[in-house]
């Protein structure tokens, strides 16, 4: 297996920070006035802890140096923008430091910030249902609408998880040890280059969440079809809007009914935040491209960082089986089903 150096963006090619918990606690007390017990949270790029104490529960985040302060500050500004546009959306709130600013630059150069903690059961650990998929798609549509009009100098940063960059994944195919998965990924990337990439520039673009995977969504433990929280805005980026929907849909494909689940998810989103015909024409291929992104990047990073492989590979099995199920569908039948499920508004006379 080769371990190449792909164009992933710097923070994907580096390990998370590793501050001692006692030091993190001291920093939280000094800069935010927050005290309590710390417990580590898994993260691909940053160092995160839950802090629970007399003032409540919070997420303390220390950013990867390679990502740059601008990206982290964009996330804070976006969360404030969302709260102002749709206060009912269950997203974390930014907690200002005692001096009034939203972040602190540590002597080592890392940016530190604090968000409110959201309660709920992680979606990946909850019972799944069609009603839950509808609720998730509708919630994502609300979030995307809340982010309309948000702009930031850091929004155009390069992140390989952004599926508009899927063509660059070809350099990682040799790192996929599973022969069938590698074959499926190569087929998707060939179709992406010919069918999708030429259309993307003309799509509606905006800043989006871009990572609505089952580890970034919370549901009500008493009512698993109710979305209780949306987490981890670390992959926010300006990209074609349809990419955001495709990312979320990639994790909601019913292997027994791939066409029905694919179209139902799009229809639930379309009912809240209508898509146009051009977006629908690339939706299927972008869902597949997200699965390829998961497989390719996870394979490369797990080989490079075996100590974090369990976390890195957590979504690999579902992505592989998802690609198998999508491979059974014909593009023509998908296009026809989406046209029926997501009717375009009648033209204005």
C-alpha cells in the first residue's frame, strides 16, 4: 500500500493538538471563567473536551494549527449568523471569553474557543426510521436557508472533504485495500469528471455545513425521529449548495431501497428549500462522490495514523455498502424518480 501525500488541506495531514487536560482546564478557567470536570471528545483535526461544572456543560475546542485562525473564526461567525436568522435551530451557541472576544490565541499559536453543549443521543446510536430521515432532511434545509447570505473571507478554503473536489481523490485510490471498494470508487470518479464537474460552476453556491454525518447529529432519546442537535461546523465551506444535501443523503441510503430512500430524502429537503433542475441532475452522482470521499480519505489517513484508525474508519463500512447499492441503479431511473419527487414550481405567467 502506498501512502502518498494528497492535496487534502493542511489540517487533514496533521495530528490534532495534544494539550494536557490540566492545562486545558486552567485555560478555560483563566479565559472563560469556567470550571468543572473535563472529558475528552473524539475529533479528526482538533482537540476537544466537554467541560461540566457549576455553570453548565460546554465544549472546549483547541484548533489544529494547520487550519488557520480564519476558518475557526468563520465557524463562530456562522453560528452567530444562524442564531440570528433562525433561533429555533438546535446548533451550539458561541460562548464569549471574559474579556468579551469569541476566541483566545494561545502562546503556542493555537486558537481556543468555547461552545455550549447540546444534549441528545448521537444519530448513529439511535434507532433509524424513514420519519427520522425526513426530519433530518428538513432540518438541514432550514440550516442551509439560515446560512443564506453569510459570507466570510475564509469560506473558500481548500478542504478535500468538500465533494466539489472529488476529482482530486484519484491519487488516493491505490491506498484503498479493498479491491471491490477501489473499483467502485474509480467508476464514480470517472462519472464525476464527465457528468458532474462541468456543471458545478453554474449551480447556486453558498456557505454550508457540509458534514451532516450520523456522528454530527443528535436526536431526542425519547423520540428518535426528532432532531435535537447539529454539531461540528468544522467542514463549513462555500460550495455548490447541492453538495450539502448530497453529504447528508450519503448516510441515509436504505440498502434495501436505495432509489426510494435517495429520492425521499431529496423530496423532504426540497419541500423546505427548493432545489432547481440542474441541482437535481447531479444529486445522485454527488451522493456517490461523498461515499468515495469517505472511503478514500479514511483509507489514506488510517494508514498514516494507525493509532487513530478506529475513529477515522468509523464511516467506511456504511460508505462501501452504500456504493454497492447505488451501483445497482441506472442514472436514467434516478433522474426520472427525482423529477417526480421534487416537482419544479410552475412558471410565473
